[in-house]
């Protein structure tokens, strides 16, 4: 008898083939290689080329590339299994209908005014050096974006000095964003004068809705003074006038940075916000008084489900779906090729991130509790024609009364 993993893999392949038959998936794939022998030598030339259209895929070979700015709805992927392409300076995606980036290292990335879903998977954004490029100081900003899902990524804010400002690991403004299985570090304050302040790992502002699942997040520490210092560190997560779910296991730690000369900042801080915390470890001190006094902080008695997709992204390899939630509960895990963000009253632990009106693949799993994730192997197809196709996954657990606990979303971007 076929195992659930084999059955699921077969269904996934069939669903991807169906997707390739629709006009939206019949787009072109272009190659980018700074060494030559490709359609384009640079990303800037590729996104500017009139023959590169919305829905196309750019397959980027290993190398170092200058920044790009585009309003086209493109999928930009580094080839899986090789050295990660490095994109220098500040790149911007502004006004594109949607965007997908996977397998890339970017110095700075700005996502602006994206009405559809922006997907980042296996990316490294930010750096440990003192730099600043383009129109924004942030290493990674998400502003006025409808749906952004960032998975399996390293996000690092800029460390400052007397000339350049520090930055958060990720700056979310007036957007809906989900950060999944990421390592995030706020920029440390620069040295000089009395020292400069650190920045939060994650900054959530202006009515944003954010989900943080299975992440390790650290705020930046204050910088050293020339003679003495009085510079504050930053919270791991800073939130104002927004809504946040923090999901994960005990090994997922949120911690504040260190003040200079001494002391540690709270793990989560802010004002006038709603925050739900389940499973993760908030390093002491955990919460600022401002958040407790002006906002709402909830620690649910029932473990909230969360999931992520790890494993090897190379063609023919195996990705691994990991699902955690209440022990003994049955999770209904759905796969879809269509994204959607929706707030539904029957979902009590976050929004819907996949389209229930699109073809869905259902996998029931009995959960092992908060410390025992259920793992399902997902073999990947080998065909290069599937490059850039993305599948979405989200889990749901019955909570009684016709309501459901829902997990964060995760993505599977096929890279070749």
C-alpha cells in the first residue's frame, strides 16, 4: 500500500501539471547569468526588457548582480543546489501585481504597494556591514502590501555608525505578512558619542496583521560610547497599532537586545496592539509595560498549530512538511496552487492564506503535541518546466462549536 507521503507527492505533481495547462502558467522562463551564455547578463536588464512580461520567471545562475527595480509580476529564483546568487545594494519591487523570490541573497529589499501575494523563500536579506543604498534606510521593508509570506530565510538589520542609521531585521508597515521558520536579527547600534540605539528584529506598524511562526528573533543591542554609553537595545519584536500571532515551539526564542552599559530589553514591546503568543519562549524580560497597559496579550491554553516546510529544494530531492499542534488532534492540512488572504469568523487563531475556491489537496494528520512535530516527506519533481511554480499549505484543527484553529501558511517554490 502506498504511504501518505507517496500519495501526496503524486497528487502534488498532478496538481502542478494541471496548473501548467492554464494560461497564467504558460509564461516564459528566462535565464540570467553574469558569466554569459544566458538570455541576460544582469537582473536590471532582465526586468527592463520589453519581452519579459508579467508572470514570467527569471532563473538566476550563481554570481554577483547589481540591484533591480521593477513593477512587473515576476518570479525570480536562484538555481537550487549551487552557490546562491548575490544581489547588491537596494532592490525594489514597487506596484507589481505579485512577486516571488527564492534562493537569493540580497543586500537590501523593498516591497511596496503589491496588491497580490509576495513570496520569499530561502532568501538572505540584510548584512552585517555598514551600508545604505537607494531611497530607504531599511535592509528589508514591507509597506502597503496585501499578502507577504517569507519562509526559511535569514533577515538581518543594518548595524550603524556615526554616518549610517541602524535598521530592523524586517520593517512591516500597513501590510499583512507571515514570517515562517526564519532567523531574524535587528541591527546593533553603532559605536560613537554615547552609543547609538539598537533596532528591533521585527517592527510591525500602521494597522498591519502579522504572523510569526517557528522563528528565532533577536533585537539589536545598543552601541558603545566613546567614553561611556547610555544607548538602549531594542525588543525582538516591536508592534504598534497592529495585530500579531507568535507561534512555535519552546526552541523558538524571541529575545530583546542589550542596553549599554547593562540590562536586557523585553522580548516583545509596543503599544495599542493585539498579540497572541503560543508555544514559543519569550526570553525574560518578556513584555513591555506599554504593551500590557495599552494592548491585549493572550497566551491560549490550547497549543496553536504551526507548520513549516524544510528539506532540500533541489529537483528530485525531498522537502519535509513539519506540523505541530494539540496532541491527539487531527489536523486537516490543505495544499493549493492559489493564494488568498481572508479573515473568517470561524478561524480563531489567524487569517486564511489559501483560496478555498481553488482546487485543494487534503492531508489529515494526527498531531503529536507541541514538542513532537509530525513530518511528511514531499518528493519534488525533476522536470525543469515546473520552475517557479508555487504551492501553498496551511493546516486547520477543529476547536469545537464549528470553529477551527488555523496554522500559519507556508510555501513550496520549485527551483531548477
